[in-house]
């Protein structure tokens, strides 16, 4: 969906609510007290978290947000990347809309590649 059509469809204030909720619940990353746990550009979302447990909690908040605003996630497009020294070890799955997210070694976000 184009950013303009997305802006027409969804109220930007709704996404601000989601970011505030994620921040208030202590989820996501911060850098010098600046919240960086949820990066948005139209309908592209990047969540950053310090743990898998916190990430699953963030995904639950996003699910609640989508249910409230009648949105659906295309979970086949959603990926997860672990950037830690034990990134290649098995771990608890990340779940969004009852689907496990696929762990990969790099992701593309806004035409930029991020890798381990």
C-alpha cells in the first residue's frame, strides 16, 4: 500500500498510540532515553527489542492494535533477526497472528539491508 493511501486509511494518531503504549510498557530499545523500539514508515514497521520475551510482548501489543483498527498482518512478509552472539542457537519462536516468524540472517527495511 502506498504511504499516501495508508495515511488516508489509518489515522496517524492511532500509530502514535501504539508507539506510546510500547514505550510505556517498557518494551523496545532506547538510546540515551530516546525510544527506538518501534520504527514506522507508512505500513512498514520495525520493532527493536532487547529480548525475545519483550519482543513477543510487543508483537501482542501490535496484534491488539490491529484488532482495534481492523488491520491484518501479512505474516508471510514478517521476519525476525537476532543480533546477539548466540544468534544461531534455537530459541522460543516469535508469534504474530498465531504464526511463527521466520528467523533470517538479514532483513530489508525501506530498501536498506541489515545483516548479522
